[in-house]
C-alpha cells in the first residue's frame, strides 16, 4: 500500500511523527505537510503566492516535504505534482492519511478543520482519505505513541473491508490517551453533531487605545449534543468513526423547491 501522509499542525509537529511511526508498516509513506501550523485554516488554498517547498525530517527522522501553504495545498500539490514526480505520471497513492491532529475534530469543528480539509481535498481528487484527530486534555499528560497505536487500530478496522470509495473521507477521533498502557477504547460509528459551538469574543483594549477582540472557548462545548453523535461518543472515551462527503447539496430542499415550481423549465 502507498500512503500520502499530511496534517495541519505542520511537519515538525509531534502528532504526524507519531502517526507516521504507527502506520509505516502498512506500506510506503510519503509525507507532504505544511511548513508551519495551519490549524483551523479549513479548505483555503493558495493562488497568488508560490508554494515554496523544502525537504525536512520529521521528529522520528523520516523524510518529508514541508510546503509553505495550507493543508489543502499540501494534498493538491502532493497528488498533482510531487507524487507523480516520484512514482510516475499515472500514479497516485492508495489512500491519503491526514493527522494526527493535536485536538479533536468532532461536531461542527469539521467545517473549520485543516486536518479534515486535507482529507477532503484528496477525496475531491479521487483518492480515499482518512483523517485522524486526538482529543487532548492536559497536553503534558498525553501519551502520543499510545494514541498513535490506538489510531492505527482504528485505521486497521476502517481498512479491513477494503479501501473506502475514492471520493469518501473517514474521520477518526481518538479519545484522551494519557498512559502507555491505556486500554484499547471501544469503536463507535457515529454521525457528526450539528449544533453550534459555545464560544464568543472577549473585548479588550490595546495600550494605544485600539479596541480588539480575542476569541474565547475551548472548541469542545456545544449548545446541544445529540444522542449517538460523535461529540457524545468521544466524551464517553470511545474512538469515533464518521464517514464524510464533500457534496453540500441539501437534496430534500432541492426537491421541495422543484415541486414548488421555483424554477420553470
């Protein structure tokens, strides 16, 4: 199996290194990741500046390509240029893996997530993708090698029936993992929670009198948590697996508007 590995925390982040170590026995892994952290960049791509690249090592010593761009840039460049330069014009990876993100991507956060966006970009381009995120509590207590082993366990379960459809994304969230002997969590297949997050802005005044606003909230509090959703399952310390698709069409409303004659043939 050939894998393109990326993330949104940057090539130097410990999460991508831990995940690389955990999945390298699956096959050949090429790493193309942002040169710096790109969390919450969603699906932005770069048009007006060049995508500068540099070969660099991950924290585990593996080789990678750092791109001065967004997570979606990394996947687009990786699939349309870097992969073909290495493996041939008609080649592509079997799967793209994005992560391991240092922070959960459940509920409405999937809309903002650069980790998810990188996986969605792969699906746009016809390569199945798996996004991996880690729910963190106290960062100093997080055991990344064990979390990556749990992520690999979930990935193995996802791949057991075969690769996902070429245009689909599987989002995996790993619960708090704070010890090297943490038990393997239960896996739950769940939909995303669709309630808005509880956050806001704190008004502040700079020394020069300029008013500014600082975003507040931890990203994991929601106005409502639906029963059986990814937010609920992750709070129960389960591994969550959520299939995602990039077609945002509201087909029920589309059909209703057609029936109401909103547009005449």
